[in-house]
C-alpha cells in the first residue's frame, strides 16, 4: 500500500496560498522571481544563471532588435517592421507585455511570467532532444540485430569460422566457410578478425556472422599434446607412406600437417591435426604410351636429317654475312650522326654565347635608361617641390591679403559708426535750434504783448541767443569740416591700399599663371621625351624578340628534323633486332629439332 504525502492531503487552494507565501519570502531574501500556482511541469529549459541569461538575451540577434524598439531608440513603423524577420515581428507585437527584472526580460501574462529564450538555448535543447531520439533509435536497431545472435561473448584469440555468403544462385552450399579465423579485438558485438593460417586482410564482423570453433575441436587429437602459438602455420614435416610397392596397384600419399592451438573460455588449450590422403593411379603404362606416341610423331629419315643440317649451315653463314654488313652500315651511320650532333652542339653553343652577349648588352642599356629616367624623375620631383613651395607662399600672401582686407573693412565700419554718431549729434543740435526758434517766436509774441518795456530785456536775450546760435553754428561747421577731412583721408588711404593689394594680387596671379604654364610645358616635354624613348626601346625590344623567336623556331625545326632522323634510326634498329631475334629463334628451333632427331635415331638404333 502506497501512502499519500502530506502535501497531497491538503486542498489545492491552500497549497497555492502556501506556495505564494514561500515565493514572497524567497523574493525578499534571495531576490528570485515569484513562483506560479500552476501545476508543476517538467521543464525543458536548461539551468542557466541570471547573469548568463541576460548576456545571452543581449547577444541574441532577434532580442537585440526588440530591445531597440522597446527602449525607444527606433520608432515602430510598418515599413520598419516589414524589413525585420518573422520572430522580431512576433516579439514586437507583444512589446506591451514585456518587463525587465534583474537584467532578464520576461513576458507577463495573467497567470505567470514567460521567459524570452535566446536562439542559442533553443538550438542547444533541440540538439539534446535530437541526440536522445537518435540514441533510442540506434538501440532499437541494435536490438533487432541482436535477436538472431547468441549473447555469449567470445574472448580475444579465440578460433572462429565465418558465415558463408555465396554469390549468385547457390542454394545448396555450406552455411559456414572452412577458412579458420581468430579474434584480434572486439567492441560490443563487433569483432576485428584475422585469418589463422597464412596472410590476409583483417575484417570487422558482427557476432551473428561468427561461429565459435572451440567446441568442434575439443579432444580430437591426443597424439599432439604440445600446444603451438596462434600465427602462421608452416609444415614442419610431411610423411609419405607407401602401402604397397607394386607397379600394378594404386599408391597413397599421406601428408601430416602440424597441429593448430585454440583457447577456450576457461583458458584450456585445444589442438587439431589433419591427415591428407592423395591417391594416384598407375603411371608406368601411361608413360610408355606417351613415349611411343612421341617416337611415332618425330621419326624422320637419315637423308632428310642430313639435308636439314646442310640447310642449317647455309643459313648460319648467310646470317653471319648479314650481321657483318648490318654492323658496318650501322657503324657508318652512327659516326655520321655523331659528327652532325657535334656540329649542331657547336652551333648551339655559339648561338647561346651570342644570345648571352646581346642579353647582357640589353640589360646594360636598360639599366642606363632606367638611371636616366630616375634622374629626370628626381629633377621633376624637385621642380614639383619648388612649385609647391611657391604655391604655399602664394596661399600665405593671399591669406594675408584677405586678413588685411578684413581689417580695412572693420576700420571702415568703425568710421561709419563714428560718422553716424556725429550725424546723430548734429541732428540733435538742429532739433535744439528748432526748439530755440520756437522759443524765439514765443519771445517775439511776448515782446509784442509786453511792449516797449521789455524790448531792452528782449534785445539782450536776443543778442545772447544770437551769440549762442553763432557759436553753435561755428562748432557745427568746424565739426563738419573735420569730419569731411577725416572721411576724405580715410577714403584716400583705403583707395591706395586697395590699389596696392590689387596690384600685388594681379602680380601673384600672373606669376602663378606663368608657373603653371612653365610646369605644364616642362611636364609635357618630359612626358613626350619619355614616350619617345619608351617607344624606341619597345620597338627595339620587339624587333630583337622577333629575331630571337625566328632563331628559336629555326632551331626547333632543326631539332625536330634531327629527332625524326633519330626516331627512324631507332625504328630501323628495332627492325634489325627483331629480324636477328627471329633468326635466333629459327636457329634454336632447328637445333632442337636436330637434337630430337639425333635422339630418336639413337633410340631407333638401340631398339
């Protein structure tokens, strides 16, 4: 009887409340996320620490793109989303439910939090699941293979026989091959096997293809107690036993092979010895019949024998004469060929010497031309440096001119400002004059009103006023005169400076134009001179190369002709050698026939 655990006796609501309280305490103490009250399921997510999980999330390409949209670095638009992948779009659709805690991003739902898994963890988990499935399938296949085999393991060094697999239509055949093998190595149900007798390639065989041969040879040969090691078996002795020495009866040959040792599971040694009986029929009568047939075939008269011997002597003499003639002609041709080869070698050596001299001359000329070109290039580089220095000085003067123009502009602006201020002062003084005129009018009116009594006082005031007005007018005239003088002086100075600067600028521009023209002319002249020299050199080199190519073509043609002659001579030699070989074969055949005829004649005389 299986007892229930105390947690299973509690109601589900109470267990959920307890789990939530435990999660809150853990969150305060450790900082872990709250546990969900859902039923516990076997999770396939691998155990990863929070720091590693945050690094994996940040390095993941899809979550990295999501973080850009989530943090507001990029705006979420349809056009932008159309460029993203499907996974990024799916994550962006749930962007409102995302929340970050302890550097890890979750997607919140009504029940719990879902972790955003990076693709690396998904691939790792998928790889592990695939490995588990492949291992299970491999075990199933192994079980199917192991159904037909005996589960007994064989030791290393054990003697075995392999299953026979005949090719073609062979229904009635042995199930096992008669060639013995021994086990060298094993791994599970796979065995590494080598032939026991003689040499051969090693094989990797399954256990079901192997037959244990230890129980087949147990206690079969008590005569051979001495065990021998597994290896190459060599016949130490062979005994031939004749049962009867009679010529009319058959005889038997007994061949005794050395024993072969094998080892059992318990370590006991087993030996095997075999005897081979070879039966033969009578040979003497067969030999006599064969001799009679040969004598009947090769019986020839003595006259024919002498005629054949004379023909053979004539052929030998003719052969000697032909050989001497051929040797003399071959020696003459060989001497002529050696002379031609020596002459050709001398011609080739002379041409090679002339070619080397010309090549050395060309190399020296090219080196001199290169030196000249380098000198011209160095001169050009120095001239370019001088021109650059002049350009830099021109730029500096130009900058100074611009600075001075700016300074003059600032001075002019300051003078204009002072002129405006003085003009404003004059305007204010004119307004004061207007006010004084108004006062004068008022005074005249008062004068009319007051009459004669106030004429004296009014005259005095008028005189004072006239004096003051005249004084103000004098001051104004003096100011205007001084302002005009200053403005005229400034304008004259400005015009003089502008003229000077314009003259300097024009001079600099003219100098620059002259320098550019000189530079362009010098560059053009140098470029044209280089092109002319290069064209001359190229034309010379092309002409020399064409001449050399023609010489090489002629040499090749001569070599090919000589090679053809050599090939023809070789062919003639081979034909002569073949003829000599055929003559020698004919001679040897005639000698053999002569010997056979002599032997047959002797046999006939004896008989």
